[in-house]
C-alpha cells in the first residue's frame, strides 16, 4: 500500500491559486487569496511566509526577482510546473469530494458560511 500525501491546507491551495496568473509578492498573494475567497480567507503575514517557505522546499513555488520599494525588499514568487500540477490535482480531489455531498443533498439546502 502506498502512502499518499496529505491534502493541501486551504492557505496553501489559495497561495498556489493566486500565483496561477503570474509572479506576485507577498502582499499581492494576500490580496489575491482574499479576493478569490470573497474575504473569507485572510492570510496573516506569518502564515503566508511560513507556507511559502514550505511550498518552496516542496518545489511548488520558486522565489524570483526582488526589488526595493520604499526601502524594503519585495520578493516575487512564481508557481512552478510541479506546483501547477499539484494545484490541479488538489482541485480535482476537492471537486470529487464535493460531488459526494452535493449528490446526496436531495431536499437539503446547503448554506455557505
């Protein structure tokens, strides 16, 4: 029996999703994730950079160029090919999991928090 990787955390998923359209710096990732979730997911700076570090070690994102803005370094991150594939697999896994519940929701109103 092979051991599967655990599912991605929600912050990791939306960080990778934010990078689909191209490289972003930390604040850009935070705003893109917030916008994608209608404000439901608000990434704290510590959460973001800890997740980026883990995603980079896993080869799912890569740090790109840096620029200095208002005297502070701004590092841009990009989605790697492996990261795009992992994001696609996770989206499919969630879609299949949701189909199980939605398929059984006869007469049940699903409320989103």
